[in-house]
C-alpha cells in the first residue's frame, strides 16, 4: 500500500496538475506501472511517448524502477 501511494504521489508531482486531473488510478507491481486515464486523447499521447514518461518517472524515483508502462 505504501509503494502504491508513493508512486501515485510521484506520478502527480512529475506530470503536473493537468494530467493529474485525468488520472483516476495508479498501480505499481513488479516493475510495471499501470495508469488509468479518463481522457482518450491524453491516453494516446502518453502511449506514443512511453519511453520519455518512464525516463521521467525513474529520474524521480529512489528505489523502485519502472520497466514497463501500461495506460488504460
């Protein structure tokens, strides 16, 4: 539970207020980050830039490293 809260907080800090408003849920399990987004255009944009999103998150994380990103 702590890791999920921590990764959710880091997601929201990293990508700001606008993306946070469309983020409904964030899960992290065994290197895979699953993000639930309520906006279809935003889902598409994040899907196209997965490598950059993962790089930004890993730069802000201390211990757990994101290896894969799933956007739903």
